[in-house]
C-alpha cells in the first residue's frame, strides 16, 4: 500500500454485527460526500463474550478483507474490538489510518463531566478489559469509573425494543441499582460503551435524571474521522453521489431487518453482500 491513498476510496467501517451501523450513520451525516464500505462479521457475533485471542483473530481477518477491497481509512466501530485489537491493527495496517471508538467516547465524556463519576454500559468483553476505565483515567486522573456489562440490552436493541414498558424495564433492571440506594454509585455521566446502545438512549434517559450526561461514541468518532481526513488531505471532493456498500459474513435477511433500525434506513437482503473471511 502506498503512503497516499486516493480520496475517492471509501472509508472502511468494521463491526462484529449491525451495531456499528450507528457509527456509520454518524459518519454519513457528518461526511455526506464520502464513500463508505461496511463489514459486519455476523457469522461470528457477538464479540463481547469471546476471548481476546479470538476477537483479535476475527478483527485481523475482517479488516484485511476491507483493506484488500481498497479503503483510505479504517474505523473499528466495535467497542470490544477497539479495546482488544486497535493497537495491533494500527501496526498491522500501517500506513492506513485506523480509528477506534473507545478513545473518542472517553474524550467526549471527560469534556462533558470533568472529574466526573462515569458509568460505562458495555458488553462483557469491553468491561472485562477495562478499556473505558483506562482511557478515562488517562485523560482525567480525577475521574471515577464503573463499568457495567449489559448483555441483555444488546439483544433488546436487536429486537427493536427501543421504547415502551419492555425497554424501560430492561434498562431499569441494570441502572436503578446504580442510581439510588445505600450502595448506589450515583453517576453523573453515562457512557454508551456499546454501539447498540445509542438507539436505546430514550429508554436510558427515562430511567436517569436529566442532570446525568449521556455520551455515545458514534458522533464523536465521526468527528475524529473528519479531522483525520482533513489532516491527511483525504477528503473526497464534490462529484458523483457517495456510495454505501454493506457486507456481512452471514444472514443477509436478518442483517437487513435489524440493521435498518440502526442505520435509520430501510434495507432489504439484496442490499447486503455476503462475504467469506
């Protein structure tokens, strides 16, 4: 690979499944001229319950596929993969710029709540690695951090239970013990440390006080992507309409059904290209 990619190449976005479409959506909204290529490793999800060795292997295989297709930047739109594999991917894919979602999310939370009491909602894998805690304390040594595994909320998001009594009840089971009572943590900041969780924002807000800030990494990651493109002079110029290609490793019909909720656009199975890694 040369040191200077073509600005017309797409931005590659990788996730274990469909949750990373929230990051893709934010990138598309901030950078509407950019071509985008998304890969969801749906045959091997969820990553959150896999060993670090397996996550690293899967991430290496998936990102190698995107690089072979030709991309000018790679976004790891998966918190678990970012926590496990970001530095390895940056080394393996250099000089291709590789951006994860943990650092942008942590930076936004610290900006919103300096010396805050942060509660990170994430998968088992992200919590086990303590990725957000490390990032938050590195950025703000005065920060207090708790990380909470919320696996049922991942399934909830994929089922489309984003509002109503079911959504509130599930979110409440996780959050209420942290918000009130003698042993409560009482955070003033909640970080959505899983890319599935932005679509549950309303349900989360219904359980916590308005004074509690809620940060997701989708919009902040998109801002980092925009800044990196500008710094490297890789922005795509005006011209033909931007393209969006969606790849998955299994289940095109389910990807379309569930993914449309995360992307905010209706999808059909024919929109998804199945690939073998």
